[in-house]
């Protein structure tokens, strides 16, 4: 599903450059639950951003479902964001001015899904996440764990094939983290969604079926 | 659906960030409102006389005569000119003569209720085709018939109410100047405020031969020049040139030195009219100021929106990650901006309607209420709305939609990237404009102060002027004696005209070594010279010469211009066919406004002026009042005395110092308006800065917290945050000062007597601008600087 070939990423610093990722070769298959681990500054977040098309590699090739991403135009990338990729962020990144319901609905708006279908899909997800009672609240009225549930609900409403999660439980205490991780496992097993998470936690990594260690921009064998 | 979503979101953002919303929408509304008011005024000025159906084909005649170095313009013609012109030009379909009364005041009186009586300045004799020539609506009466017969009269509806109350005016009688009875044959609507012809009374032209004092004007068949305004209607406006050529051939045959031109009706108000003064000069300036103010408000709006965008950057990033392309983001911000702009516009319309009476009062202009719904005004307002929405929306949505999502989401976003340098330029522009306007205001006000307080050489305090008309007849001296004997009256004097309100003029012909000269003259008595406190340069050897005929007193300029130095006394001048001996020289004094240099002046002094003027002329009684009198009761006594001698012409009076002040009405208006503009501009610029400072403080919350923990004091933090803004204000001042200096130097050139710009004006401006900026910045920065670092660092 995701194929990275000799991916490098560096930023210019003064007259030289600062390497973040070097010659990454990585293949992730459909249905996998991958945990990317490594110390701070090892490049794992950058790797995730590249996979999520939020950042472009300096060198190398990235094939998403066999198609070269660097050849895609803006429109096609936007299509992928709308249809195939869902994001979950450490800081939740909900839109403060929108209610729970509206936050979840937003990706559907961008997909031009008709109103009645939007309603039923959002209702389904709210139901499934047990959040019907909270649908009219604003993010600031929710606890961190609840906000992250909304974040995940928003990530899956567009029925993506892959969810990219950047330290999804980083801001949560362990009980909440456990709920979130079980949810990911469930999505992976029941809904067959490919999940790639960046995490510090060995416990979290056990929910997945593959661990990739990164150090100094290299994947550790 | 998405659209609804945008609006909902825009509204939530609006109510969440109240301060910014108020600054943003309020500032834009204020700018728009001023723009609307000025545009209303400009549209009104431009719409003059265009409501006449045939306006493009109607022309007013204007004659220019060159006299030495001056060109004199007349718009008055002979009774016979109209018919003659029509006869000799096939293209002239009809003509219209409008006769005003050559200095005579029209006194109108309700015949059945003689107590209802007043002097009416807007009374004219017109030809019978008035209502087909122009498009003034006639409310009652047959347009073709109302002015056909002698002694028929059409009055305006407000005059109908004034003279006849609720009764029907048609068929009633009005007495004109106590002698002639007119039948009211029709009632017309009051002229719209954008009409150059503002008639209250129209008397049929056929009456003129029947009126003794006017009869002469109909019998003088030859030459041009007379008491009638003359309009002609052509079959096609394209024939204007031919007709002009023909008329000029005709007048050349009549040995008239003038040159005739045809002025289109719609251009009279702004072009050829010599009273246009104020309108013309500032009509060009005002739209520029209006656009400038709108631009500032829009700039404010845009720079605040982009600044706010740095706070919304995260939202944009998320939306992009969720599948929004930059078009969608642009749409969203566009809708948001447009919504705010629309709100601002609605607010501005409300403000405009509320402030309109006050604004036009300030301008001392009359504009009909209905003019607000004039198609031109509506067109301008719609255009204003569109421009606002387009401009206000485009820049923010353009900037915002280009944020890169990862930069934002991964926290690498440096918040200043959103057009910070553009914002700096905009801030400089705003404060620069504000500074220019402040300097202009100061200079205009100082010039006005100078006008009002320069020693003019005339004592203006406590002098009452009572003009009288020929109807006072031979009773002038008796009237004067009685006024002089009133308690509280110090002295009385006489002049042919009230001061600061016109003079007689003579052309003194050329002699051997004496160039020709235009000489202002005024017939006065000795008491008037004492009341006015005129100073002698060379007093007459024998004061009793004052009051003997054939003697004249000149001012210094006249002596100099006519080459009479060094011994002017005893020299002679020819005033028309009168020989005048110079018996004294007065020091120069300002008998006209300080706009113009002091001109040559000659005073002819009489003991008793009335025989000199004959019985048919008017004059003015000057009354010097002792200080501390009960003025209203004194005026009432003078009024009673006056009415005893003249029951005909209503009593009018004015104070000499008021008459003096009135000469500066145009500058007074300008000062008022500029004061308003300046206040608004400073307010808008201040609001903008307030908004930017708030954002800057918000962006730097964490930095401030860290600095405080490291030991920075509140003052240091405030200085840190203010420094950047103050630098911009200083740059603005440096740019604005020379520009304002140049502009005001140009403006001052038009006055013969003017102030010099002083350094303190610029220093004061700098202080004002910096104070405004400090106030705007200070509030926000001090709040940020005094916050407890523990709370600020817990952000995130």
C-alpha cells in the first residue's frame, strides 16, 4: 500500500543542511498496524508527515497504492486527503469554533456528500463512539480523551484506508490511552483500516503487529 | 450547505473575538459612512439641474468683458436679447428671461391679511413658457396659462403655506412692494435642493411694463447687458457652436466688447457660475479624501484579518489535512470577510442616515431628504458595497489559503509569515495619512484664526448695521436722529452699503503719468469713519472739508497705484464724469476679506448722504452701542422706530463682527470638515494599531512569560512590544511632514494674507500621533506584560 524508496529529508541550515531522514526504504501493506518508535528528533514525525502527504521528501520515491506521489498534482493529493488518508494528532487539532457534530462532519463537506447521507453517517459514528449526548458541545467542553475520540471519529468518517496517528495518546493519561488504543485495534481488525502510529510507549506498540525503530534518520534493523 | 457552514463559522468567530470584531467592523463602518456622506454631497453637487427633461439642450448665456487686466463676467442681459436671438437663429427653439429686481427687495403681502408680509429674496419675473421650458412640477394651475397674463403669480407650496396657511392659494391676491396686486394663478412644488433656480415667487413677465420702476428695462432695445438672466433652448445641443458664433457676430455689430458663451444648464452650478467658489474648489478634494478614508478603513480591515489569520493558521492546517483544497479555504475566508463587510456596510448605512442632517448642517448645505434615493446615489452605494466586499475579502483569503498545512500542524509555523511586512507598510500608510491630515487641520485652523484676529484697521465691536431701502424715503435723518437718542446708543453713522457686503466701483481713467485704476468707493459720513475707527495717514488740513461735495479720501494703496505720492493732497481724479479732489489719506484697512490684497479705495464723505443718493436708493445705518447694553431690547427699540418710518420694507439688522466672520464661511466649513476627517482618520489608524498590538501581544504571550521569569520588568516588556510599532509611527511622521508642508503651502498661496507654517505645528502633530499610537498599543501591551507568567506558560 505504502512504498518508500530511498526517501531522504533535509532542511537547509546556514550553508549546510540538517538531515532528518536518510535513505528510508519501507513498505507497509494493507491491513497492517504499524508502530513507529524512536527517541525525540529521530525523524519519526517527519516520516509520518511524508506518508500523509503533509510534507514532501527531499529525495526518493513515494508510491501510494502503486502511484508516484511526487507526480501528483495538488488536486489529486487533496483527493487522497479526502478519501484515503485519515489523521489523528497528539494535540487533537479539533476546530474550536465547531461543535463535536460539526467537527466530525467537516471531511464529508469537503467530499461533497449529500446532506441526508452526511447526517446518517455522522449519527452512526456518534452512536458507535457513544457520544450522541455530546454532539452539540464544543471541544473546550470535553476532556482530552473525549476530544481524541472526536479526533478519531473525524478521521474515520471519510472511510479512509489508512489512519496516520501522531502520538495519539501523548496527551492522555493511561486509562484514556488504553481506550483509544483498543479502538485503533478494533478499527484495524474489524474495519480493515491500515494504521500507522508514531509512539513513545512500548505498551501502545504492543497493540500493533509491527514495530519500526528509527534512530538518527535511519530505520534500525 | 458548505456555504451555510461558512456563514455559521464566520458568525461564531465574530462573536468569539469581540474586540477584533468591533475594531474590524466598526472601523470599516466608520470609513464607509464618511465615504457615503461625502459621496452623497458630491453626487448632489453633480446632479444640479439635471432633472430638467431638456437639460442637455438648455443653455445659459454668459458674457465676458476684458477690462485692462481683469475679466468681468455677466450673466444678465437685456429684455430684447432673448427674442432677437431666437429670431436670428433657427436652432433656438425658445428662450427664458428670468428677471430679478436690481437691488430692490421684493416685499410680498397677503392682501386680505396685511399683517402677513415679508421680504422675499427669491422672487422673479419670468416668461410665460416657464413650465414648459423647465421641468419644475406645477401642483395647481394650467402650465400654459398660469403666467400668461400681466399680474399673475405662481408661488411655491411652502410660500402658499406661509401666506395662506391651509387655505387654497389659487385665486388669492398678493401685493408686491405695496403697490401692485398679483393674482395667484398656480402653486408649484418647492424647487429641489439640486436646482440652481430656487424660486419662491414667479411673476408673469407681462407685468413688467406695468411696473413703474421696471418699465425702463423693457424699452431699452439696444445692446447687451441688463437685469435678465437669459436661457435658450436649442433644437439640438450639437448646434451650440453655431449659435454661439452667430450671437457673437450679432453683438460685435452692436459694438459690444464682450464675448458670449453658452453654458449648458447642468454645468452652471459647478462651472461658469462665479459664486461657485467653495463648491468647485473642494468638490475635487472631497472625493479624494473620501477614498483615502475608505482605503484606510479597508487597509485596517485587511491587515487585522491577516493578523488574525496567524491565530487561525491551525484551523487552516487541519482543514487542509481533512481534504480542503486552497480554493475551499479561500472560499471560506472570502465568505467570512464578505459577511463582515456586509455587516459594516449595513451599519454604515444606518450611521449615514443618522448623521446626514448633522453633516449637511456642518457643511451649511441643504440637501433634500429624498435625494438619498436618487438613482445616482443608489448606484454609488451599490458600487461601494461591491468594492468593499471584493477588496476586503480578496487579500485575506488569498494570504490564508496559501498556508502550508504541515508547517502549522507540526508547530513550525512562524506566525509572522502572514504578510507582516505588508502590515508594516499599511501601518505606515495609515499613520502617514493621519499625520498629513492633522497638519492640514492645524494649518487651516491657524489660518482661520489669523483671519479672525488680524487687526483689520476697523473697529468691529458693538456695531449694529441696519440696512434700509428706498421705501424709507425722505425719513432717513429723522429715523437716524431718533435712533441716536435711544439710551445705550453711542453714535450713529451712515454708509451706502453695509461693510463687508459690497462696495461701489469706479474706473479711474488714465492720465499723463497716471495708470488707469479700478477704485472701490463708498459714500459715508464722518461719524461712520469714527465708528469704524479709521486712522489717518495724512488728515485733511481742515476737517470741515469732510462733508463738502467733490472731495475724496483715498487709502495708501490708491495713492501709490495712481502715482499721487509724495503730495497727494489737492490732486484731482476723474470718477466717471465727476471731478474729485483728494483731501486726505487713510491708512490701509481691510475692507474686504483677507483672501485678497487691500485694493485702492476712495471714501466720499457727506454731511447728509440721503440727498446724494436721491430717493430711490438704499443705504445702511451704523449704530455704535455702548458695551454692556441689553442688546435684544435695544434692537427691539430700533425696530419700532424703524417701523414707524417704514412700514413697507421689513426690518433687518446684522452685527459688523458677524458680517466680518461670514466672509470666512468657506474656510470655516473646511476647518470643520477637516477636523472631522482628521478625528476619524486618527481613530481608524488608532483602532488598527490597537488590533495589531493585541495580536502581537497574543502571539508573543509565551515569549513575554519567559522574559518575565528571566527577570524583565513590566516597563521593559511594554517597551519591547511598543518599540516596533513606534518605529513605524516615526517613519510615517517623517514621510508625512514634508508632504503636508507642500500641500498646505499650495493651499495657503490662494490667500493674500496668510500664516507661515511653524515647526511647532509639526512637533504638535508628532506628539498627537505618538500619543494616539501609545494609547492604542499601551492598553494591550500593559495587559500582556502584567499577566502572571505561570498562566501564560501553561498555554498549549
